């Protein structure tokens, strides 16, 4: 298989959560056309990056790409409150953010994304650098109960390798040949109720099913942060894995994975199952069919209410309106240059954005196939979720669930109708 195909399949099968309906877990396909032998990859994951990375360069890249606006434990100072996507959103939910109570109450209804992100505390003891690099280059959904995903950055393969070397620095790499009894390991997963927090898609269902009825529920961070165990084999090695299972907090202080009292034998058996269980392929998320332009009049108010204020805000807004700096799609950030795209008003939306050379352009500029840029970015995100990465277009909303076909229809109809106010 060629690499793009492999990637397309991998990403397609991984991105399973829709915008309106957060699924509790990824659903394996019933068919068994692809069977993996023991230690075969989780699906067809992004090819691991095996370039040697430089930790010094990696550190400055972590600063440049502002990983610490979302992730703790990078070893680079955490971003201040007005720039930290996760801390500020959490503060709103914890009633710690200084604002009028009616504002807070209103925000709690809308702020559902970036309420959690995994921390990199002792990442080298848990994650392989080749995985980290591949994931940063080609992020896919790892956590079925987390609505936000890792954004697709403008990062090169070498930069990704450098960042990975830095984040996993100091890891002990003593290779340990896998041992353990996978059948007994399956029993461990069942009796220890690992399924209360984890999905393990592609194997027969674990007894419990983690499902959140809303995208984010206070106090359920353990469920939100628990990765789908399908991907564990891409991320770690046997030696690291059984030590983690035996005592997670010893490997990563402060982790929300509890110590479940596994003996060394049980931990090794569970690790054998996690790394070796046969996996069924995941269903590919379909790209929604594009709906025809609406006959009824669509105004900016409709677009604003249904789309812009709902999901584009905070990355593309006016620093005076937003708390914080106006967002990475406005003032730059995450390694992106400032594009000055501000969706806060009708006028600012019509004011366009800066192209990559810093020249003003319209957000309605026709792309190669005639689709206005604004609509093209929304369609690109739907395709990214189905595993089709367009090197020309970055999907929007960046790192968040794609809009529904109906939402895209509203935007497209408004543009087609000459953008009435
Ligand atoms: C806008 C917020 C944001 C920024 C900025 C960001 N990430 Fe992430 N990242 C996330 C989220 C959310 C996840 C969890 C995604 C998932 O589980 O599907 C994640 C997951 C990851 C993971 C997987 C870790 C794990 O334990 O599963 C790695 C590795 C990672 N990010 C690296 C980086 C690096 C390196 C940078 C900077 C170059 C970065 N991220 C910047 C939000 C962000
Ligand atoms: C200083 C506090 C603060 C910071 C920092 C902040 N936000 Fe927000 N964010 C808010 C508030 C308040 C809202 C609700 C705005 C509204 O409803 O008018 C919001 C809303 C959002 C929304 C729309 C609601 C949702 O959850 O989908 C997104 C997306 C978002 N923020 C992303 C980000 C990202 C990405 C960052 C980091 C670059 C960030 N925010 C940084 C306070 C903050
Ligand atoms: C209370 C919820 C909870 C329970 C119960 C739980 N875990 Fe976890 N698990 C987590 C969280 C949260 C993480 C992510 C830890 C972190 O990054 O700090 C995690 C991480 C992991 C990882 C690392 C995954 C990866 O891909 O990096 C493995 C493997 C794992 N858990 C297996 C298990 C097994 C096996 C059991 C049962 C013996 C179990 N977990 C029980 C919450 C839980
Ligand atoms: C998490 C932050 C974030 C969110 C949420 C977000 N954007 Fe963006 N957006 C960005 C960044 C960063 C860029 C600059 C990307 C670049 O330079 O490649 C950008 C660029 C764009 C562009 C220009 C794309 C191009 O290829 O030139 C459009 C159009 C756009 N965003 C529309 C939207 C719309 C519409 C939404 C809501 C549905 C949205 N964005 C939500 C961060 C975000």
C-alpha cells in the first residue's frame, strides 16, 4: 500500500465522533476482512516517524508552536491565563473566572471544548518518540469521549521529530521482550472493570461502557482523558506498559488513571492482551453529502448564530470582545502567522483576512474548484474526519468536530445569496 492510502484509511477509521452526537465509543465493523496477528498495528496508523530528533531544537519548537497553551508537563512554562485555552475554559466551569455571574452562566452553555488535554509529565516513560512525531504530523482522534482533538499544525516531519525527542527526553529505553498470557490478560481487563473509563474498539466489548451524555461532564475527566486502548500498541512498548498498569501514578504523578491493584503477573498478562489482541477494522466516518443551496433568505444573523458564534469564536475574534487575545486564527498562534480573520461582526467578516504573504484577501475568494474559501475550509474539515487530508486546505473549525451538512448549507446559501446582512 502506498503511504497516502495507509494514512487515509487510518485517519478515516479513527475519526468517529460527530458534532451533535458524541458517541461513547468507536464502533468496530462487524466484518473480519482484516485480521491482525499479534502485535500488529491498531489499524493502519500514521507511519511512525523515525527521523532522529534534536531535543534542544525540540524545546524551542514547543515554545514556537505554543504546545503549553493546551498541554501541561512540557517543561516549558504554562501559557498565562489569557492565552491558555484549557485553563481559562476550566476556570469558567469552576466559577473561578472573574466576570459577572450572568456572563459565566451564559458561557457555561457554550464553552464545551478544550476543557481537558493530556499532560506530558514523564511522557518518555509512557510514549514512544516515533508515535509522538507521527501523531503531531497527522493527528487523529484518540479519546472517544473527548470532543476536542489535537489541531493540525503547520509543522514539518523534522520539526515533529525534534518536538517528539524533546517531549520524551530522558526515557529509559531498555527493551524488554513481551511475555504474559493474553487470555488471562483479557480476564484482568474484565474483572478490574477497565471499561468504566476506557473504550477498546475492535475487540469484543468490555463489560462496562464509558459514555458521556453531554460532550463534557464535570467530574468525569478520567473518562474524557482515557484513550481508546486500541491505540496503545502504537504508542508504547511492553516494558513501559506493564509498569504503567501496575502503578500509573508512579510513572505519571497526578494521573487520573487509578492504581487497580494488579500484581506484576496480572500487569504483564494485561499488557500482552493490550498489545496482541486481534483487532477488527474501524468503520470509516462518511463525508456528509453536500446539501443544495436554500431558497429561503439566509442572513448574517443566521450564519452568526448557527456557526460563527458557536464554534469559530475565540480563535477568530476581536480581542476586545473575547477574553484573551482574539485567538490563533486572528492574532496568530500555535505556530501560525496572524491571518487577522475576525468573525465578530458582519463588517469584520466581510473585511477578509491576510494571505500567507500578508496581503488582504476576501474570505469568499474562490478556490480552485470555485468553492468560496470560507465554505472550502468547512468541507475540508468534514473530509479530514473521514481521513482525507487536503494538503492545500486546513479544515475548520481547527481541531474541533466538523460542522453538520445543515450548518455548511447555511453558510453556503448565505454566500450564494450575496451575503445579506
Ligand atoms: C489547541 C490545543 C492544543 C495545542 C496547541 C496542542 N495540542 Fe496536542 N492535543 C490536544 C488535545 C485536545 C489532545 C487530545 C486529543 C485526543 O486524545 O484525541 C492532544 C493530544 C496530543 C498528543 C497525544 C498525547 C496523549 O497522551 O495521548 C500529543 C503527542 C500532542 N498532543 C502533542 C502536541 C504538541 C507537540 C503540541 C505543540 C507542537 C501540541 N500537542 C499542541 C490539544 C492541543
Ligand atoms: C481568558 C479566557 C479564555 C481563553 C484564554 C480562551 N478562551 Fe475560548 N472561550 C472563552 C469564553 C468566555 C468563551 C465563550 C464566548 C461566548 O460565548 O461569547 C469561549 C469560547 C470558545 C469556543 C466556542 C465554544 C466551544 O467550546 O466550542 C472555542 C472553540 C474556544 N473558546 C476556543 C479557544 C481556544 C482554542 C483557545 C486558546 C487559543 C481559547 N478558547 C482561549 C474564554 C477563553
Ligand atoms: C477511572 C478511570 C480509569 C480506569 C478505571 C482505568 N483507566 Fe486506564 N487510563 C485512564 C486515564 C485517564 C488514562 C490517561 C492517563 C494520563 O495520561 O494521565 C489512562 C491510561 C491508560 C493506558 C495508557 C494508554 C495509552 O495509550 O497511553 C492504558 C494502557 C490503560 N489506561 C489501561 C487500563 C487498564 C488495563 C485498566 C484496567 C486494569 C484501566 N486502564 C483502568 C483512566 C482509567
Ligand atoms: C482552534 C482554533 C480555530 C477555530 C475553532 C477555528 N479556526 Fe479558522 N483558523 C485558525 C487558524 C490558526 C488559522 C490559520 C491557518 C493557517 O494559516 O493555515 C485559521 C484559518 C481560517 C481560514 C483561512 C483558511 C485558509 O486556508 O486560508 C478560514 C476560512 C477559517 N479559519 C474559518 C473558520 C471558521 C468558519 C471556523 C468555525 C467554523 C473556524 N475557522 C474555527 C484557527 C481556528
